[in-house]
């Protein structure tokens, strides 16, 4: 059984409040992430390191998918595109780029 990962309040908020059941009404996944970054600057700073900690603490993609659901997220990354791990890595990359003004 998977050990519970470290606390991830920024990721929890992103998943529960932005990637909610009807998140597609708010735009593409990149647009939703950009909205989060603009609306929640204090949480945005914490997002990349939280994702890094989660990825190092949960090695199996299947377990990561369960964690994302447990945190309230309704976005389901597809396995052919790299699954949950690749999606979280992309979220962290985009967040870092946003924070660096790129």
C-alpha cells in the first residue's frame, strides 16, 4: 500500500477548486492553470516544489492517479501522453515558467 504523501495545499487547491468536475467550462488545461497562477500567487509559488515532493514520494503512476482523485481533481491524464506523472511534471514546468515571467 502507498504511504500518504506530504501535504500539498497548493496542489490540493488547484485540483479541488480549478480542476473540479466542470473545469472544462473554464478553458483548456493550460488556461485553467494560468487562471490559478494569476488568482493564487501565494499558492502558485508553492506548487512546483509540492509537485516535486509528490513525484518523489509516489513512484507508481497508478498511485499518482489515485492521489489526484483523492485531492478532488477531475482531470484524468491519459497514459499514452505519459499519465499522471508526465502531467504533473508539465504542470510544474508551466508553473515555473509563469513564475519566471516566461
